[in-house]
């Protein structure tokens, strides 16, 4: 077995591109208007809209904010022939509305009460120097430790669960 042909362990980035292409194909087929998918001369494009869509999402996932820097590494991904940089930037800007449309459709699928944020924070009643002398809420309040501030406090620890509908 040749070492160059051995591909049993795929690279994390290769797997992400494959996953993104499957996801983007699904979203493009289901959410993109037919008037945009079947516009004039769309079959003559060097790079399909789906491939550009995959590259834009990959750019967001990698956290690359500069189109110029991302274009310089685009040749590493299997998206067919690569466009010139100005054409790549122009077509990328033309697809931003589609990304916003898909993002809105995905957020509409999720009920606001299905997502919740859980947080806790200390509710101190006095300064740390008075922790052992405080008598307010005696028997209910206790001495606790706030790990983020490296500080002991006397009082309650509040635990909150908030949904997107603010309840």
C-alpha cells in the first residue's frame, strides 16, 4: 500500500467541507427561490452558487474576516475552478441575502421557548469583611465563594433560567 494513497484518517477540515456541502445543498434546494436558481446563464458559471455558499460558510466557521486572505487559501478546497478575486467578491456579496434568508428560516423553525440560558450569580448582603458578623437573614443566607472574582460573600446565590421570551 502506497503511503500517498492512504486516506483512512481524513483531516478535520476535509470532513467539514464535505459536511458543509451536504448541508448547503439541502438549504439551497429548499430555501433559494426558483427565480434565482434558474436565472439566465446560471449554467455557464465556472463555480456554482452552492460551492460559493459552502466557501462563505467555511470562511465564517474558520473565523477569517478578510475576503482577500480567504481567497488566497480557497484553492485548497474542492470547489471546481476558482474565480478571479474580484468576481469571487462580487458573487459572494450577491449571495449574502440568501444566507440571511436561510438564517431567518432556521430561526423561525425554533420555538423561542425551546432555548434557555442558565446563569447564576452571587447576591451579597454585606462587604466581605463583615461575612462572619452579619445577622440579616440569619439561618437562610450563607457564606459562599464567587470563583470568577475569587471572593467570599455572605448572602444568596441566585440561579436563573431565561428563555428568549424573557420568562
